């Protein structure tokens, strides 16, 4: 598979569309802050092992989602191309930036173990409200991920590859859930993109190399066709 660019990119894109949102859904389930005290300095201290597991799951979910977005952009080569490029670039930048924010989790856990909750939160706020943190990691980059992925799936819907319900579930799961306080209800919302993106990923895995390569321009298709037919050297 590593010798065949069509197979590798198709399988990678399909697999990550299943895995990335699933990891995020698992992360919110194991997160002590979902079920416990809404002050993470407290809830993280109650179960530091789960807190570290949750941070790692979010980290890999968001990094892999950035890579999966590149696969979705491939599906917009023939239609909704401009929307696919803009939304795809925003999604990649947004998820990579969001992943960087997770380094505050162990800091908050450490502060919660050494200071009262109110003081720990005050110290963390002073750290995260620095201009370099706000404009380097938070604003507006994190919103690129929240808004970019629904727009990207909408572009894929415009191509006819998926139904209208796919971007709708992604929008409801990630955008509509944003104003709602983080907690048990978040679990229900974040299951919706798992269904939509997972179904899309399975469809990519089942479409076959020929259908995937059909999205390439004719010149590129001619270049990759002999690769799939020849034996590895």
C-alpha cells in the first residue's frame, strides 16, 4: 500500500475520518470535568490519570482531524472547489492550533494541586490571557476548526458525495453545541459528528482506488494508472 499513492491516500483519509471524531467522543466521556466539578483545577485533581488520558485523546483527535480534512478537500476537486480549499485550509489551521491549547491541561492540574481552586483559576487566566497566547493560539484560529469543518463537509455535500444530513450533523454537533456549557450534554452532541464523519470515512474506504483516482485531473490519472497495475519493485 505504501507504494501506491492512490490506495494509501484513500485508506488514510477514510480511516482518519472514522478515528479522529471517535477519539474526541471518547475523550469527552473519560474527561473528569465532564461529570465532576466544572472547575478543571478541581476535577483534574480528582482523577489525574483520566485527565491526562483525556488530554492525549483530544490532542491526537485534533491532529488527525487536520490530516483527515485534506482527504475531504480531495473530494472537492471537481465541484465546490473554492469552498473546499478555503474551508479545508481553515479546518487544518484550526485543529492544529486547538491542539496546542491542550498543554494548559497539565498546568491547570498542577495548579489545582498546589493552590485553592479560585487562586489556581486566577493564575491560569493570567497566563492564558497574554496577547501571545490569545492571538497566537486562540483568536481566531480555534474558531477556524469549529466553523471550517461544517463548511468543508458542506462542500463535499455540494459535490454529491454525501447527503445533506452529513454537514447538518457536523454543524449541530460542533457549532450548535459550542454555547452550551461543557458537560454530559456535550457527549450527546459530539456523537453526531462521529456518525456523519464515520459514515463518510467508510464510504471513502469502500469506493475503491479507481473512483478515488477519478477525482484527479486527466493528466494525473494517466500518471497513476500504471502504478496500480504494476507490481512493486
